[in-house]
C-alpha cells in the first residue's frame, strides 16, 4: 500500500496541514519530497502542475463517496497510464503493474502513482478508511492503511503529539496568527 502513502503524503504537503506552510513551495523541496519516494527528475516547470495535481488528489480524498473516489482516481490513472501488465515482485509473486505512457511527463506519472494508490486502498480497505486528521490545528487527510484501522492523525508522530501541537499553537500566537 506504499502508493496510498504517496497520495496522502503529497496531499499533506499543502498549506494548512500540520505546520501550516506549503511544504512544496520551491523546486528544491519538490525534488527532496520525490527523492523520498524514489522519483527523480523534477524541474522548475513541474512545480505548478504538481500543485494542481495535489489539489485534485485532495478533492478525491475529500469526496468520501466511493463512486466519486473511484471516478476521480480513475481520471488520474488515465492521465498517465500506458500499459498494464503482470510482473513478478521481489518474492516472485505476480503483481499488476501500471506503467506510464512513454510521453507521460512527471506530473502524469505522479497522477498515475497517486490514482493507483487511491483505487487500491478504496477497493481493499473501503471508503471509511479515508479520514480527516483528528488534530484541530491540522487540515490534513489520510487513508488509514493500518491493520487495526484506528489511525486518527495524518502524521501520527506530529499531529498526534500533544506537546508538538501545544508548541505549534504557542508559535502561532506569538507570530500574531489567527487559529
Ligand atoms: Zn494532521
């Protein structure tokens, strides 16, 4: 379910999530974010299309209706997909693999990756696993891919930690922000 993780992590780089700032404000931060997911080749011209994709993915995750999630995620997959085939994974088990079109640009490939992850999570886990972060200082969303299915925060280490949330509030108050 690594690709479901990619979809929610991309969505949660947006302003308003966790520490409030856009985590992909610059090309360098986009390059670093994608490197964490084993993807390279991001350039300045990719920044705006990736922000747009992030908004679209967010709308898909926010819809919560299974048909709307399915439609939205399928549209993202269609944007980047070239061929679908069966390939062995590292343990030799056959897996369905969606390969990008030869002419797909970076954002098309990310749309494919995120769309496949969302569709997989919807079908194996169900729409009730699509949730808002329970922290009142965070507008994040996530797909709970944990086995027990009781996750409440988009980033459990950050949003689920009261000390961090208190520090965040104090910082925001000190800077004159409205919470
Ligand atoms: Zn959160």
